[in-house]
């Protein structure tokens, strides 16, 4: 015997509540809270304000200098390696990984032809007969030759 999860009973909705939910005002409200650009909850992402972009652009060189200082002068080797990786990642390709791929096809023409013939025998509807029909009726009609001496 399996214990199936019990379905939650539907909530009873009063007539007044039903009318409110079906009103044009409520429908407009649903449209406004639906998908909106810039809302992470509904799939949009919030755009970065222009002031923030400008402030970050002004501090970019400071961040690069700080990261370079950490890379060159830090006593923590892990911090130095991470700082170096931040500099190198955008410009250096990742090392290729070695992959071994084995392809083994052992097909024989005779076996493939046997499979095709078996498939054709199973279903005659799918078989198209492309055997050429040769008409052996003579094309040249016999010609009687008159003897020129007898004329």
C-alpha cells in the first residue's frame, strides 16, 4: 500500500471575492505585477544605474593597481595566485584536456544487405520495386530488298 500525498482542498471563495478577482481593476493590477523589465522575481534583471557605472569606471584603475599590488607583494601565496589568475583569465586560453575517443565500426556489406532484405520482407508496403523492365521487341522492321537486275 502506497501513501500518496494528500491533495490540499481548494479554498472556498465567496461570491464577493470572486467578483473582485474578475473585476477589470484586478485584471489591470495583475498586468502591472506580471513580467516587468528589471524585476528579478519575474525574470527581468535590474539595470545598473548610470551613476554606478560611472563610479565603477573611475575606480577601475585603482582596483587594477590594488590587485597588482596583492599579486606582487602579498605574503599569502593563495592571494597572489588568485590575483594573478584574475589578470590572466581573460587573456590566456584554458589548457586543453586530453580526451580519448574510440570509434569501432565493424560493419560488413553482406550483413548490411541481409538486414535490408529482412526489413523488405517484413513489410511489402514500404518496398519500392526499382527493377528495370526491358522491352525486347525489335525496333527495326524487316525490309524487303528488291533485286535491281529483275526490273
